[in-house]
């Protein structure tokens, strides 16, 4: 889940008014109607434009807190969220404002809502690896809040191998890494993420189903896939939810988790993704519990914390 992707139209409008930013939409409804995408890039264009209304620490706090309230209603007990530092530094927004706003809300969420958390800054793959290195340096004062690093943004034409050196640097810092791969990009991008970036999880990864050897490897090595079904449909990575490969990946023995990606833009937070996917793919109660359990086991929670949640799922 990308925290910038939880920017609902009403909040976007309110923050634009706060900062005196003119939007090319007459109303919240007109903006919501623009959340209709033909592919990943058409979404990203609006996503980056929307992020421009996030200017100060209070904005990032409000954004994160609003997400946590939704997550609590969905029964979320642990959230591992992405944020995109370069989206904000490119606008001369201080990383102090970004990180402090997000982290303060997450700390409050754990204290008041019982939602534990991990924070994962992402490098933007359409930018250069040198830019990623610079971002890593800029995050140095906030590294105590960064639990790992990821890779997102425009996938096609930007293979994971483009970032081999900076990911190696992150790993020398003792931090795990993840990467978006195999959403629009080919199975070869998943191989690169595994073999060159040495990721512990693959974000999306649905095109692994096109390569039986890769699918078998993911299953054998228990590499988690953070699958985002409603997002995949909205971005036309799959033709329909009924055609989604999640069940086939599950049947192949892969570690599959259900996630919400950018829920404000794709019309579904995590519970909605679970419900819609279960209906479309005729998932049984046991299969839904299996996916929920795997999401906990794939998390970066401590072993005893994972065990507590797994036991609760088993009793459901």
C-alpha cells in the first residue's frame, strides 16, 4: 500500500484549497470521475499531480491518519506502507516534513488503534540510479524509521537491474529490499528482482504465471507476492477479476497476499480487495484464511507477533 495512493478526492481538494493550488477540476465529483485509467502510466500521471497538494508535515500526518482509520475499520492489525521520497523532494518538500508527518501518525495509530507498522521508502524507477543514491543519502537522518527499501513507478522500460548497485548498498546496511515486478513488466523482471536485487518479496508479480519454472521457483523458495487484485483490473493488467491469476498462483503453492496498492484511486481498500476477489474467484473460507495467514507470515513483524496473529486467524 502506497500512502500517497490513499489521497481521497475530498482530501485532495481540501489540501489544494489550504495551499491555494488551482486544480483542473470543478468539484470533488469531477476529480473522482478522472480516476479512470487505461494503464499504469495514466494512473501515475494523476498520482504525481495529486501529490502536489501535500506540502507540510500536517498534510502527511492527516493523509496517514485517514488511512489508518480506514484500515482499522477493515480489521487491519499490521501495515507495511510505501512512500515515495523523490515525489516530494522533486517539489522541494523537506523529507523532515514527509517522514515526521507519516511516522507521527503511525506511532499514534499503534498507540490508539493497535495497528503496528513498518515503513518502506521506494526508489522511483523512471529516475536514475544516481538519483536513488542521492535519495538514500537524504534519508540518512530518518533511517531509524525505514525498515527496508522498495522500487516502484513506471515499470516498462525500467528493469530492476537498473538499480543493482543501490540495492546492494541498502543490503549492506542490513535492510531487506522488495521491488515491484511483473505487474506490466515481463517475467524476466521478476528474475532480475530475485537474482540481481535479491529481494525478499515481489510486489505484484502476477505475470510469473506465464513462466512455469518461475512460478515453481517462487513456490519452492516461499517468496511472497503482494498481489493487488482491484488495482490490476483498474490498470488493465488483467481483463477482469474473474481472469486474475491469483487462484492459479495459490494452487501452484505460491505465497500469495492480498493488498490494496493505491486504494483511493482504485476503489478498494484491503477488505474490499478480499471480498471482491473471493467472490470473483470463488475462494473458500479456508482459502481466505490461508491468504490472511500468509500475509502475516510474509510480514516483517517479529516471530512472536506473527504467531499471535496467526493464532487469531486460525480461530476465525
